[in-house]
């Protein structure tokens, strides 16, 4: 397993040159907000709740998912994020999605392989696919999700789309559409987090495919430090029953070579932008 530097795939000053570290007062309010959230948080949403969510997003035609905007009323109108172990504030309301997009670009540049197709597993409303289209790197851009509304959104945008359940994955669509080959790259962004400990079938799916590269942009429990701020994020992660055990498993498996980088940029409550790259 190859460890890359922290924030290897993101330079926040390039994405938002105007961000600033929070004052002690705002940082204190933010920490209290996180502590409250951790205390109140329960499990992640169920499948039917996600379908309701993406159906509403479809109706409102939101460009980016509203769950990126994790605010607290006590912080007034400030957009507070986390970076380098501290709270930061930004006037860019789309900073989280902009960072995800920048990471995607930098990961593709790092891998430095010409792929003809890309598939996002758990694509939501397709904001990552919109960004990937702007890169002009792929002939075929595809997304899948277990929500029919999410799939409908990306099909309306002109992308290839299909329903896909990460807990019961199938290669049938990929085989039928000639996407199950070395010219295709898979990725996830904030979607595997919803699997909790039920990622076994998806890894088997990866292993059984003919795909040589997969990358993840996800919260990784094992990468949180024991600092107060990250300990709270770790507690939030565990209360939500987010992805667990996968990173430790990757250390031991032999199907793929693994590279990874901790990203300490995050939303108010967690750091879901760590990068893990699987190479067959």
C-alpha cells in the first residue's frame, strides 16, 4: 500500500484563494455545533429516503447536492468547512463540490492512462459527470445509482445511466454496453460511505470485472487522527454508520495495488474527500 502526502490531490488555495481560517470565536461555535450534531446523529438514510431526496433534487433542478451545505444556524450565513486540522470559512457555497471536482481531475492526471469510458458508481444528480464532461477526456460518460430519480436526472443530461445497487452489484449493464474492459475507469465519490460494513459484494464485483483502475473519494475511518476536531468527525462517521473496515481490508487483499492520500479538507462535520486508488 503506497501512502501519498496528505492533501496530495488538492491545493485549497488554488480552488479558493480567498478562504480564511476561522476566528477563535467562530471556531468555538463550530465545534459546539459539531458536538451537538454528533450527539443527535443516528444512522444514514435508507434507500427510500434517498429516492425521495433525489426526486426532490430532480424537481428543483439543483446543480449540486444540498447535503454538501452542512451549516448550523448559530454560524449565521458563514460557510464553515475544515482544513489542515482547523475550521475555515469561505464565501464559495459550492466549495465542497469544487474540491471534489478538482480531486477527480488530479487523480485522473496522476493515473495518467487514456481511458475511453468512465463510470461513477452512486452518481446522484450527476454533478461530477457534468464536471468530467468539461475535461474532454472521455468518449463515454456513465453513472449509476440505486435511485431511479437519480438515474433519470443523468439520462436527461445525456449521460449513460443505469440502476445499480452497491450491495447487490451486477456486471450485466457494463457487459451489454461494452464498458467492462481496461478502457473504462470506475470511481465513487461519497457513495461508498453509505455501505457501512456491507462492502464485500462490491469488492467482489470489482475483482470479477475486467476494470484495471478504480478510485474512491470517501470518508475513511482509519485516516482520522486523535485530535479533538478529527475525533469528533470520527464519532460522527461512526454514529452515521458510514464506511467501515474497507480500508483495513484493502491493506491485506492481493487483487489490487493500493495508493491513498488523506485529505483533511471536509465539511463542517466530517472529512469525506480521502482518495484511495486501486490498480489491478
